[in-house]
């Protein structure tokens, strides 16, 4: 229940193989890597846009809560996405 | 039933069906190359093509394609290092927002130039090897110094912090060393390894008898690759092994280029624009970036519209319930093997020409005298240009 309120101090960084950017032609954030591209959905794009090697997971969650106040509790979605992103080597923790 | 009416309706439907964006731009900067690999993807008559695009012409191509949505840019050839303006082209491409890939043999590369590319914003370097073994590598490359140079360059690429893909084109002469190939890639610190079986077009088609592995060779190589995948994963090594099987051992064809004119745009050294780097062999007139904009080429040219949709299909493809899956397979392979570019890809077991594939498989099982390999070089290319 209140596990979600605990501060998550882990700091995600983008994997060294990946470049993250906004693609105007696709109106989407993408991850680019050697000869490939992942088109991200809106929430994945918003989360990764806050992965800067400075913010920890709780700071990212707080920033998104501020940006999307009507979205409710996002922490679980964010944790789940970061889990997937780590499995894919899109991110790692410092 | 009015057949004219239905054709018009189909044509309209096709015109209205949106095709994809050219997400991937392959810039074949030059056909010049210090190596002579007998499975080169360049056209047989490359010696006969026109003048290379200038620096400004390439930059204009990059800008236009980027506006159309292209995000990946591959610098290829020939050997792209031959172009003295490569640093400038990389810098311009990076500024436009591309993810920039250099696809090179490593011959002619130095630590200084790798650093200059980094400075210009190059994202990734792919180094191609011919084999894990010096002698076989140099025999296939047609060069005595190639292997040692490649090792040196691969180490330098990693030392300078680039993501690195190592590409091994596999075939009869090197596929049995797949374990040594993989170990070499691990030792060199590759991020991705492409174990790509030869694709039989152009030069490789000429040399198919010397290159096509047997089914047993292929199955062994795939099994060993799978074993390495598990072991490496268990060791926590993030290296990715990509194993590309030759379609000659499939019963259904590959979906050529993920759809003709759907994702890929190749521009050749003289500015000819192609939906796939092999397509130049087809009896179709392809547009040139010197005469037309990328927008007109992608959306309106006959060359790019030729195999969009399924109007062009004949039986057995036309009524096939799998036609959406593979679009009848590869147009170049159909043309190369049957002489009819609208035919079903002979790889398909439903194709009336499938026996051609079966004959090639049978030939791979037989012992062949060590007939000379046709190396990809200017002299041999002129022979093809004259007879073509």
C-alpha cells in the first residue's frame, strides 16, 4: 500500500547504445540505436524524456505528477515501464 | 460485373492507401572499394555507372529525406571511407537529426579518422569481417592485410566508445567456424553481431555454387549460435547475436524490404534512387535525385509505385491467403531466377519455379571442384557491363 510513498533513489540513465529524441515527422519520441528505431507511446516518451542521469525515480514520478495532475497515481506505471526499459537495455541505473 | 469499373475502383483504392515514410536512408556513397568480396551486394556492372554525387548533392538528399521522416542514415558503398568528404557528410547528417551509421570494411580507417568521425557526430560503426580466420578472411576479401587491419580497427572503435556492430557474412567457407566467429566478437566487445547468411543476388548469385552452405551446415551453425546465446546471457553479457538464415532453406519467401517503398530508400553513388539496394537489376526505370525531389521520387515515381499494393501480382500469389504476409517475396529473386519480376519468389513452395531452389539445395550437397571464384573488382565488372 504505502510502498509507493517510499523514496526510490535509483537514478536511471539512458543505455549507451541508445539515443532518445523527438521525431517531428512521426509526432512521437523515439529511441534510435544501431540500424534500428523504437517508436515510443506517449507515456513511455514522457517518462524517458525525464531520464537525464540526474533525477531519481521518485523525482521523475513527481515531475510527471505535476505535468499530468489529472492522471492519478502514476508510480506503479512508471516503475513497470522502467522495469521493461531495463530489460531491453534502454536504461540502466547509475 | 463491369471489369473496367472494378479496376478503376482498385486503382483508386491503391492510390488512396497511404504507404509508409522512408524511415531508413541508405547512402551508397561510392562503388570504389579496396576489397573484392565475391558476395558483394553492388550491381555486377558497377564499373559502368555515372559520376558520383557531389558533397552538396548528398547534403540535399539528406535534408529532403529527413523532412520526409528518415531517421536512420547508413553510409555505405563500396567503401564509404574512400570519400574524402565523409566527415562533412556525417556532420551535416547529424545536425539534421539522423542516427548515423558507418558501414565499413575498416580498410583505410585509422584512430585519427575514427576520432574525427566522433567529433562530427557519428553514432555507430559497423565493421564487416569475412571470417574468423586470417587465411580464409584474406582469401575471401582478396587482400593479404585485411584481417589484421580489421582487428585493429574493431578494437579502436570500442576504445573510442562507439556502439559497435560486427557483421560476418556467412557461407560454405566460414559457417563451420561459427563458434570461433562468435568468440572473436565477444573478445572484441561487439554490442551486436550479425551472422548474416549470404543473400544470393549480384556477385553472390554468380558465386552461389561456391557459397551456399548445406542444410546440415546451417542447422549446426544455428544450434551453436543458440547455445552461445544462452551461455552469454547467463554470464550477463549483453551482446546480441543476430542470426540471419538464407531464404533458400525456407518454404515461404521473406517480405522483401518490409514492403516495396514502405520503409527503405537507397540512393546509389550516381544518384539513382531505389526501394532496395538490389533493385537496380530489375527492368524498371528508377528515378534519380539529380532530376527529381525525394518527395516526388517516394510518392509519385513509377519505380517506387511499381510493386506497391498487389495489383501486379499473378497466380499463385494473387489468390493466396498469405499474400499480405510476404507480398509474393523478393522481386529481385523472382526476376533473377525466373526472368519474370512479377512471378512468385521461387523460395515459396507454392511457386511453380520452386524446383530451382530445390536444385540449388541439392547442388550445395554435392562436391564441387574448386572452380575459380568470381571476385568483385573493376575488371570483372566490365565483363558484366559489356555482356549486360
